[in-house]
């Protein structure tokens, strides 16, 4: 089943208003901050949309974090980076989908190639990293670097890590809805 852009906007407006895991922002605030950071960095419209939608799988998952008490750490990986893809595949090009799919592996990659990256992760991100398979080894690093859109996924990951600021001002969802329409395949 594919989602339409109005359905994505509705989903973000209704199911992303709860806290983003153990972070001090809502899921919607996190998505808007991430997209705004990408936009301010002059990313392509596709990468900005990927930044906005990278955690959409959390809202589509039956075990979504908003249904779990905020002080409860997850005990398994929800594979959210894959959950949204079937809903978005007919709507957006690979330039949107691949960074979404790869943003979790980008965290694993960055921990392997950037000695200070682990230290800067929030406690919730450190916990989820372990559930997601831990730090990449050398072979995994090499394989990841060979993937199309890996560089966009790494940049998205950095925006993801920074997009947790309570009260941060961003453009509203309508601003990014126009961008979704611009990059849509339909």
C-alpha cells in the first residue's frame, strides 16, 4: 500500500506529536529540525525530504515508540528504516528512499570511521546502536562506502543527531509538503 503526500502530512500531524523516544522533542519536531538542517546545508530537495521522512517507519510500526512509555528503553530493533519504504516506493525516487534506508547503517558506519562520533551520541542513540547491530567492522565499512547514496545517508545521519533541540524554530510542515510535491514521482 502506498501513501499519498496528504496522508504523510496527516500521519506526521497526528502520530508524530508524542515524544521522540527518550529525547526532549516530539517526533514531528525531530523530523522538522532534521529537514531544516538539511535545507540550511543546501542539500538537494530529495535529501531534505529524506531527512523529513527518515523516521516515518516509527509511526507506521505496530510497536511504535510513542506507544511505549518514554522512560522505557526498547529491547529490540524495530527496523524503522525499512518499514516506511513500501509505503513510499511509488511516491519518491531512490534519492529519497536510499538515504532513509541507510540512515541507521550510517550511524554504525560513523562509529567505525570517526573516533569521536560515539562519544557525541545521546544515550538513547547509543542504546539503539547496540540493538541495530553495533559498530561496523572494516568489511562493512568498505561495503557501505560502495553503496549509492551512502554519502547522503551519512549527512542525513549527522542532521538526525543534531535534530533534538527543545524549542528549536523551524519551517512548518506545510513548507516541507511543497518540497515533497516537488520531488514526488507522481
